[in-house]
């Protein structure tokens, strides 16, 4: 999934006709002061980071004049909020709010729905889940049939019993209807406006928004300039960005890579490589239960090419201080496994020549399993590492694989200590 920053989301809302407050993005206090001067009114200064609850943690502040805006911006731009360094702020006209609402369209993947759900609430500015739990009478929901689409009448009927006046219903309905149009146009998984505000002069604005796009559709929207469509809850590392470049223009299978620690400590971490989501997680869990730590989580499934698998293995070995590499293919895969075998052989031939006794375990099963194991045994013969290769007999015995890996790591550590490495 791809989470957009507030200013990016508001650009999409504005492009579809949803009113937003006057404002611009800035990267330094001087720019903030200039924008505040142009607005000529009290402003809100908002940290542009991928997290919620910014107001409570000092990520949103107000200023009455340009000089105060400059001081506030300097404070916010120096912050580190929930692991995010604030690089940009959104400077907006401060709205005179009379009433706050919530409106959103969220794709529900459950088997009962399998489609968009329109949600509206007369209580905005707080979590919709909290409102739904405490005051369900203030929340209205409706499933949207993607074949029939959504009409303005549908929206008016949904929120008609919740809005304070007929005129307000008309204003709100137009905005809520447009939110659904944003979802459709940009292949979004969710578009939430919270709060949607009614101002004292009777206008409706999207005061804040949260938009999540489907990462598989990003190639259709180059105009968005998204360079890392992954959801990891923090800024990506250099290796994670490199991993995305493998995926960016090659859709043949998955080559996923995420670092579990930014810098690998000196002991206890292994490079983890899985095949298949469920099987990979079972394998990772077994390693952790046996006292090992995984430096990264990688997954190459969906029948990727050898070149994609090779590049992922190379990324795993780019992590200094790892004490082993394990390919946990704890699944009888229907992909052609000899692509994995060729890739692993080439990568390990390059990486293991100067790593004596380095622990390597490869568990691989599925199509071309026999041929794959033969490729691995022949290709890795003669390398100075400790290499063990397993097939389908161990798919349901990840504990054994984890125990072996633990043993090999301990022996490798003792070997390094003895040799002064």
C-alpha cells in the first residue's frame, strides 16, 4: 500500500473539485513566512509525515502572523516524530470551524463485501472506529456496487438523517460523492477526509485527509511521483529503495525485501529469505523461537525470474555482520524452483568465497525440486562455507531447520573467535 502525505492527498482532492484551504508546502522557515504573508490570515502549520495524531504530538501548530509562523515552522522542522524527520510542512489558512464531520470510502476485502464502503459521520476530528463504538447512531455506512457505481442521490439518502440542515446535506453530499470519484480515478484503497469542516461562513472544506493507494496501480499514475510504494511505517533505507527498483519495472513474480533493523549488531542476526507468504512467516517464526534474529524479511514467490531472486540474495548479503543465510522455502511451491537454484548458486559463489565456515541453509520444494537440489549441490560444491540443502521432507519441519541454523551460527561464532576474525 502507498500512503500519501496530506499535501499530496489534497492535490488529488482539489483536482476532483473538493474545496481545500488556501495553502502551500514549504521546506524551511523562510518559505513558511513568505507563504503566510501571501495568505494574509492566521495559518495552520502541519508536519508532512506518514503518521496520525500529529496535533497531539506537536506536529500541527497555529500562528497569527508571518513572524510567528516562521518561528513555529523552525520548531516543527527540527522535530523527529515517531521516527520521521520532518522535511516539509503544509502552511494553510486557519479555518473558522463551526462543525466537523468524517467522510470516507474504504475498500473492504472481506468475502461478505468485496468492494468499497461509504462511511459518513457527524463526528469528525477523532477516530471513526471510536465514534462507531461509542455513538453508532452518528455513523452511516453503505456498500457501493462497483458495477452500478454511486449517485448523488445515494449519498444524500445516506447522510440525510445525520446532517443538521437540508442545505448542509447538499453541500456535504457533493463533497462525499467526489471522494468516491477520487477513489476510482486513482485506484485507491481508501480515501478519508477527517475532519471535513463546515465553516462559519457556510462553506465545506476538506481540512485533513488520509489517502492510501494500491501499490500495484502506481505504474498507471507516474504524475504522482511516488518513488517507494511500500508500507513500512518509517522512511525506507537505501537497501529497501534498491529492492523496490528490482520490482519497479519487472512484474514477473515478487522480490520483496525489508530490513528489520537499520544496522545489524555484531551477533545473533541471520539473513532471511522466504518463499511464499505463509510458509515464509512460519520459517521466520521458527528461527526466532530458536533464539536467532532476522536482519531482514525477504520473499521471492509468484515465479520470479532468476535475475530477481539473484538481486534479492545480493541485497541480503549487503547487510554487514549477518552470521548466516537461510532460504526457508517452507512450502511446496508451484513455481519453477530451478530459477531460484540458479540464482542462489550465482549469488553464493560471489559472496562465500571469502567467508570461511559461513552458515547457509537452503530449503526448497515444489516444481523442478529434484533438478533444483542438484543444481544447488553442484554449483555450491567446493565453497568454504557450511552449506546444508533440504527438500520437501522438511517443509513441515521448520523447527529442525531452525535448530540446525542455530547450531551452525554458534559454531561459526566460535570459529571466528578462534581465528580472531
